[in-house]
C-alpha cells in the first residue's frame, strides 16, 4: 500500500517535470533549425556565414539531448531489446525489469553527481567557447539536470516494477 503511494507521488512529479524539459528540448531544436537554416542561406547566397553558429549549435545540441532523455523514457519511446525477456514468465520479467531499473538508477545517480562536479570544475576554470566566448559551465549544469530528471524517471520505473513484484 505505501509503495503505491510513493510510486504515485513520484509519478505526479516525474510526468510534469519530463514534459517541461521536453518543451525545453523542442525549443532548442527549433532554434537550432532556424540557426542552421539562416547560416546556410547567408553562407551560400550572401557569402556571410553567422559567426559562432558552430558554438551555438553545440550548446543547443547539449540542451536538446539532455532535455529529451527523460520524456523519451516516460513515453516508452526508448530502445528496449526484449527478444529473450518477453518469452520468459511474467514474474521473471518483473525481476529482470526491477534489476535493470535499479542498476539504471545507480548509474544515473553517479552520472548526475559526476556531471555536477564537472560543471563546477568548468565554472572554476572559466573555460569558454572558441568563437563567441560563451562559458561552458551553464550547459554542463543543464546536462546534469537532464540526467537527474532521467534518474527520477528510472526510479519511478523501479518502483513500478517493485510494486508489481509485491502484488504477485
């Protein structure tokens, strides 16, 4: 009973949070598309490329990927290989799902923590982009936040598998 309450509480946080970061990724994709199209048009028709478009595209790509991960897993649009697992009994599938989700949570917690430490290092070192001199650290924090959101989604998946295992 308490496990279902915890799971529903996390679901109430994870769903809206993943949608918010998904819209951030859509915004980054839209801006990246506009920037690339404008850069190509200006480069080939007027011989005037946009200075720093490569820097901006790199930063927007970091935002796009980090922000889209959690939403992708919430909507179950991630790549899952179930060739062998789907042929096993349901109880074994739940156990395997629980183990892989728990391993994912552990790995993603470590990745979030290390990403945060790396962003702090970038902040302290003052590393900037080559052309536009934009600091790198805010984008490292964004990537770390995106992975933290993915960690919450994986934790919710683990709790779902755990509640299924308890019911059986």
